[in-house]
């Protein structure tokens, strides 16, 4: 394909899609202005930002049971970031009141819309307090992440069974 054809296709795509991004003025006035200036009639495209209809979300992008079970299981930890569409839960640092010399942080990934063991991954981060009062990274027992995953999966199964019994 020649450079002029590529440039023409890119220009046409820009002309078709950029007016739909506009947030000022009336759509029909915008189309009339475009027609007068270029002689080319742009198609009338609906602008979802201008409609009075509420936009309904499709739902979360991950398995709802795993999502709810993850939040239930780690509810004792402060949450830092939560993304139900991407399936990521990140906690802030948590120190057990009885063990103030170490703290933990979790990242929970829900990887699928199905309730499956391989649809869940947990990363555990651990820090220990230095004598100077600062925190340094420390090794975490891999069994800890496995036990948290099992607790989440068990809770997810309980939620699903309870839903089926309703």
C-alpha cells in the first residue's frame, strides 16, 4: 500500500472518530460545520456521553464468588487498591498487634470468570523491622500464599453452595 493511501485512510479514520469524542456543542451543528468546510458528510454517530440513559456495567470481569471470598478472607487487612474488572486486590501493609516486628502485604489476582483453583494467585510480601526502626524485605514461606489461596477457595465454594441452596 502506498504512503498516500495510508495517509488518506488515517485521515478518514480521524475525521470519522474525532467528532464523536467532542463534548462541546450540538452534534448536528458539528456535522453541519464539517460538511460546509470539507464538502464531506460525516455519518451521524451516537455519542454515549450525551445520552440521558444510565450506562449499566456488565458486571465484574472475574468470578464473583472468588472476588467476594477474597475480600472476606483478607478483610482484616487494610485495602490499598481494588480493581473488580481486572481482578486485582492489593492490601496495604498489615502488622499483627502481637508481632509488631514484622508486617505483611498481599496481592490477590483473580485470573478467570470460572470458579477454579487455577483462577486464583496470591503473592505475599513480608518485611521485618530493623533495630534502627526501618523496614527491610524478608523471605516469605511459600506455604503462606498456598494457605491463603486455599482459604479463599474454601470460602468461594461456601458462597456458591449457599447461593445454590437459596
